């Protein structure tokens, strides 16, 4: 299993989750866990996804998701679980 952390932040609009989930499904990426909130019109989502069965590498997935985010007006970041954990250690 290759766990990847995907975060999405921005102004709430219709279809954010749908566009991201469609991309993940089309690329054989399984969502392991998901949490999302909307606070006063601002959307925040964090996903843990398994990219092990995808034909795309981590860098290409991150670039694709960034482009999707730009097209819908949100910021999408994608990091391997190990990198995410190292960056958020106390």
C-alpha cells in the first residue's frame, strides 16, 4: 500500500469532491479515509488514499490534482504519507 495524503482548501463551490473523486477513480486510486468541512463558505478536505494500483507516479498525480484545483479555484496538495508525517512532527 502506498498511502498518500491529499488536502484541499478553498472557497466552497459545487462539484469539488466529485471532480477529485472522479480523477482518483479514473486512475485506480482508492480513498482509504476522508474528512471534509465547510466553515463560513470555505471548504477544507483531507483524504488518505492508496495509490499502489495506479499507473501514475506520485509526482504526476500531484501535478494532475494541482491542475484540477486550479481549474475549480481551490488549492490541492498531495504528499506521500512519510513526507507528510515528517513535516508535521513536533
